[in-house]
């Protein structure tokens, strides 16, 4: 069931967060609203960016389900007409967010969503449930609490009122009030000319996505960020995105808290635009985008307007999607070292045409003179095959430089190691401090590919005694 709902919710989320043209209907929004987000997906699907977005959603749905769900994403999305969300509470805490989301579309939209919810009540009754307390069909979606935690908490409620819409909210009171606003039984934004958001409704005309909000008391951005300083001069603002001819446009409006602050806002934005226009760029379209940006002021309202090629934006989106789909080339890990501590000798195998069992390959010696060793020093014999074969160390003879009987260490007396193709054999030197000669006996790689090394690591000095 999750695999069915996931692509549906993903599609809605992507469309809701992307650019979406019909003007916002203020009669759908409560007069108490302090923030609004409105999208018309019918208009979006006809645009260059909309077509690219649908393509991206189809790819995401196929990846999420492995192609096992025969859902025509493009046709399913066509059932969604508009999405309007609003609320009265501005907070970063998702549990405290109120308001409602109103989705309108074709009759098939209600059938698809209610069918998915009904299937959920059968497959996962702890998460999906019918709510019979409403005078019309309603369903709750809860979060399954881990064992030992408090009982499940209702996350959202989805209702299907007689009006041709679907309403989503977090409480019964919010949903019933949203229906009353739509029916004209409660004040709406259309009948509240004094609302700070009412002045921005005309800004939604011709846009695919429109959002407006009063400035929250708490800082949304960091304390000293430029955005924070500008928002302190405003009481409300809006943003509209849409397509005008061959260009995608963005139009932002800020309602200053006073005439003096409107003048400051206009000067700040004009300065930022002027600075951008002086930036050097070899991208002709980007230069046109920067130069198309304009700042105007009408009373206490400051407007920023800019536009950019829709085809160019779609190409950028395709490039980003391609880079996300193509796995980054893995940088191979560097080969592990075959020496530990001080290197005494390094060499490579000697290529040979003789059989592997020939004495020239099976038993080769190398002597390293004048090696200073200390009691407890660790001697490491390292080698890397590099595609070769037949490599192994057989024995090490350690003889004092001034002469005497050697100490002999066979391979079975050494500690073997293997790290990313770097093979080692280690042993500890038990003799007295001094200068020695090391005679290494090993098997040669007849292909001449293997690498060899001998190294030594002195013991750590003893810690001073505490007085």
C-alpha cells in the first residue's frame, strides 16, 4: 500500500512546491489567513517547465515502484486542477501549523484519492481509518508510534464535502470552518478588504504559483542576513511565478510598514540589482536575465520583477536531473602501503622466462647491510602482487655487523596481514641493540610485476617513572 501512495504523494508535493495560472479565488480563503499558497496545475502542465516537471515525476514514480504499478502519471496529474493552502499560524513547529489545503479537479480525482484511502483502511488499519464524526466522508492518517511510546497521533484528516473539492487539515474544527468559508457562511478574504493579504490577490493573476504572507514576528533567516534586515521594514509580502511568452517570470511585492521604510526597501533592492548588472558574465541569456530585473515603488508597495527563458530553465532542470541520475564515478582508494615505519629497501620482481619452479624464481636472496635495530623493533616484509604470482617470503637471517651466529626467522614465525592487496609478514626482533645485516630469502615473481619492501619500526620509548 505504501508503494502505491508514495508516488501519489510525491507527485502532489512536487507540483505543490513547483511553479503552478488561474487567479486565486479569495472566497476560498478565510479572512483570518496570515499566509496563502495557491497553484493552478492546469496552467502549469501547458508550460515548458511543466512538461519537464511531469517527465521528472514519471521517472520518479517508475524508480519508486520499479515499474510494477501501471499508473499513467500524466493522466493522473490531469485530474488535479488547483491547490490552495492557507493558515493563521506562522511557526516553524509542524505540530502547531493550522489551516487547510483545498484540492479541486475532475470527478476522477475524488474517486482515486478516496479509493486509495479505503484500501489503506483495509491494509493498514493502524494508520488509515474512517472518521464517521463528519457529516460527509472523512479519513484520518496517523503516525504509528513505536513500541513503548504514547498512542498513535492523528497527522492529517482528509474529507470529501458535497462541494467538488477535497480538503486536508489537522483538526475537525479547521476542516469544518474551511467548508463554511467556501459556502459563504464564514468571512472570507473576498469580504475582508482590510486584510494585509487582500492587497496581493491581484498579484496572483497570470501566475502559476502564488504565495503571500504577513511578516512573522520571529526571524525566518539568520539575525544579520540581508533578508532579515529587509523583512524588518515590511509588514507583508507576496511572490508570484508564471510564464509570460517565452520567459518564466517572478514577481515579488513587499508591503512596507511605513512610507519611509518603503523608500528604504526600494533603494536596497535597486542597489542589489545595480550591483548584479555590473557582474561580468559570458552567458548572454544570464546577462539578459539580470538586465531584465526591475524595481518599482507605488506608495508603500515595492515590487521586484524579473524574467528568464523558460527553455533555458528547462535545459538546466534536465541537466540537474541527469547529474542526479548518473552515479558519480567512484575514486578508487589508493593502494595500501607495504612499509611500516622506516624503509630499509624497496624493489620489484625480476622478469624471467624460466619455469616458476626454477631456482631463479623459487628461491632468491637479497641482503641489506648496516641496519640499526633495537630490542623489540618490528620488522615488516611487504609485497604487492600487481597481477603477478608466486610471491612469498621464506625466511630472514639477521647477523651482527661485527660477525657471529645469525638469528633465523621462518615465514611460519611471522604474523601475516592483508590490506587492499598489500600483504605483509611481521615479526619482532628479540636481540640486543646494534647494527645488523638482513638476508631476505623469497620467491620471485617471474612475470616481473610484484613489488617488495622491507621496513622497520622502532619500539616506543618507555614512559618516565612517576616520582
